[in-house]
């Protein structure tokens, strides 16, 4: 039996009346309502209802025929909504609240703006800038679908059946017409389908801006700040780079074997971590970035998370749009890491979440549900600052955190509960003789061993969970000089290039070492201090400055590292990886390519020099992102 009755509606309605047709405001919040409890026959009697509150229930969808023609304010916070298209039944809606619905994404925000032309506020914020973005996206998609239609029709034969042609066109347009960031793919495919079907129905004469239901308001002159939002903000300054610098930024060099290095072009330079959103901030240091993992096998991501100062940003590399921004006043973020969780709704439906962990000065780990746009958990992990963190590659809920308290802790963050909150539990504590700077699960056995680059050298811990000790000391220390019996040199860069080869930096100035995990471990013979088996030494900057983090792109066999001059050093090491037994290196190997700092323009002047603290690429090596100590996120693209 439905909990909603005419008597309950009159009790919770305003003004007080004995006739449902006279109710103008109705509060149905906190009643544990399910979607099937919203009876259109009953609610359809509220002919003059203007305000409805459905917050704090268990709604997964709104029925498509509620029959509330005069509804202007709708609150649906803290539910489980996964679709917004039924909101089109409320064309007069002016205010909408959808916060706390973790399965809604950025694309759903844009769908709302498209479907509700009179909308003024969403989640208490001005909706005009979102509407403007939708208008621009719609215009571009309409143009692209029209061009695609013309090419499609020109390639048809006269004998093909019209009905099959129409179906083929819609399906192929959805597959082939792309525009905008990957995170908006759900919205763009939804619009491409609508535009394509309208084109087919009209015979190819109706793909234009009239697809927007009603006139969309223009962009507002200003916009209030939000913690997380799905728009490029006016204060996220996009710096310019001169055409000459754009050409000269990626010089060709020769790879061993005569192969040319790939051409990379500067694409975007962003100031999105500024203190107080000031365009004059060229001092905030940016520390870490990571590309979002692809949800489907064979895909590659173009979405990157960056951190520095009090902000964490999520950026679409193709467009340079800051999709989300999370700020924590008083924090300084040092590290970010992604994981993908499978969450089951109360109705038993499985959903995938991209969760971003961010940590820094305060010793807290914040778990951000990026696509829904909120922080859904905080772990009080350490009493001192967290230097770095990483997720296990085999257990999606296992998170390593490394702190200046000289401890590494393995956490199980779990999956969110019914209130979409995390309840983390501590699995292991690893003690270190010095501050751990970089964490790296061993690629061939990530559930068994963890490597860490530390202030005092490179160390390894046994992280098997079937062992009784929950607090463990370092098992092995690695040295990088042949014949050395002591450790002690800082290792501030560490990453696997494949399942065997490790790239590390810091132990020898001006050098990046490639060494074999398997050969080194096989030669250990029970010792606690072991000299690594070096496969190659790569020439790097001779600077004495530390904490330039290297990264690798295993799919492409690349090693990358920034330097104190703003350059990015790129090494193609595939020829080393393919050698069955490389001979001991006798000389330094030069980089395949050095990307020189393109000197973008900020505040009317060239930024001629900076330091690149970290650099990463996506798996396909189509985008490269570098973070600087001057509040600039630099993005290159391979044409």
C-alpha cells in the first residue's frame, strides 16, 4: 500500500485546505518514498501545485506523467535518481535542487538545462551559464550532424530501403559524431540521437538551434563560486602561447634505430589553482596529476586530475575546460589518485563510480565522487602531512598513504553505504626510516611487495594480508652504486615501465636509472641491503634540486620527467625493454625528445622560466600534462 493518501497530502500541503486542487506547496520529504509510491492519479489532482519537496527519500526515477502543469520549484536532494529526462514534463520549472544524488553526472546537469528553458536556479546557483554552455554545444552538434547527414546521403545507393537507411544513419551518427569532453559523452550522444531523428523525420531540413525547447538565457556576467561544478569558470585563466613558440616547442630528435620522436604541440595553459581565484597568482606550486582510468577496455582517457594549493581540479585535456574544482581552505594538496568502484543501489542496480582520492598538508584523505560533484568521505589518515598516495592495481578499494610521520598505511576504503559515505578500515602499517616520497606496488606481484622512494633511499615492504603482523618494517633496501654496502641516497622518482623494469631518480645527480626488479630480487640471497641490477642510465638535467617526479607510460614504453628550466624530458626505452639480457651500461643514453618551455603569456608578459614538478601522459600518449611551481597547468597534444 502506498504511504501517500489524500489525507497525508492535505496534512503536508500549504495552504491548509480540504481540497487537493487548492494546494500550492507540498512537503513530502523524509518519507522513505520509492518511485512506485508516486501515484500519477493521486498527484495529478494537485492542479495548482507550484512547489514540491521530495528530498531525503529513495527515489530512483520520477514517473513521466505526474501531471503538475504549474510546478515552478522542485526539490529532490538526497535521493538515488539516475535519470533526469522525465523533468521535461515540468516546462515552467524555475528552481531545481538535485544535490546528494550520487548517480547523476555532469551530463545530467546539461540535460536539465536543455529540457527546462525557464530554469533560473539549480542547487541554489544561477543556471544561466550552464544554459549558455548547452546552447553552444547544441549549435556545434547540430552543425556536425548536418554535415554528417550530407556525407551519409551522398554515399547511398538508389536501391537502399528508406527505413533501413534512416535507422543506419541514426546509429552511425551516434557512433561517429563527437564533440566536447569525454565526461560529457552521455549528453552529446543523447543530443546527437535527438538531432539525427529530427533530421530523418524532416528529410534533412531541421538540424538547427530550434532544437532547444524555448529560448535559453545568455551567460551571466558573473558567477558565484562552487565547490565542484561542471563548467569552465571565468577565473580559471587560459594563458596564450605565441604561434612561433607553438611550433618550436617540440623539436624533432632521433631515436635509436632512426625513428623520429612524435611531434607534440602546446595546447592549453591554465591557471586554475589560484589563491582567491586571482589571475596574478603565479606562485602556487602544483604537485601531482593523474589521468582518470578508462572505464572500458581499449579506451583511453583525456580527463586529468591536478592538485596544488588548496584546490583539486579535473580538466578535460581536449578542450581545456575545468570540469570540476574542489577547494579546502587552509589545505595544501600534494597528491591525487584514481580508482573505479562498482556500487549497487538499493534496487540492486550496479553503477560505476570514478573516485578521486586527494591528500596533503593536513594528513586527511578526501574521497571525491567526481562526476556527481561532491566529497563523500574523509579519512583522518596521519597526524602529519601526506606526501603521496596510490591505489592498489588489483584491489579497487585498497589505498596506500605515505606521510611525513615516516609511516605508510594501507587502507580499505570500502564501498559507500546507503548514505553514500565511506567507512575506511586500516589494514597495515609500514614503518620507514625516512620520509616516503613515492609509492609503487611491484608490477608483477602488487599484492606481495610495495616499493617506495624515500628521503633515505629505495625500500621494499612485504604487504601480504595473509601474514599475521599488521605493523612491519622495511624488508629490503636497494642501492644504486655497484659495490656499495650502504643505502642513504634520496629517491624522489619511482615507477615501473613494465612488469620488470623500474625507473628511479635521485640516487645519482643528472641520471635516471632503469633497473630490473626480477634480476635484483633473484640476486638478493636473503640480504637486507641489495645493489640493483642496472639496465640503463638515462641522461637528465644536472640540477641539484630535488623532488621532480618522474612518470612512465608502460603502454608506449616511455619515461618522462620535468626539470628546473620548464622542460619535459621524454625517453623511448622500448629498445631496452625488448633486449633479453641487456649488457651493463657504459654511458648515459640521451633523451628521445626534450619539450622546451613554450613561454605562455600571463598578465601581458611572457612567463619565460618555471620548474616542471611532475608530468604524466594518458595511456595512448595523445595528451601530456605538466605541472609547474608557478601555478600553470600545461597540456600538450600529439596531432
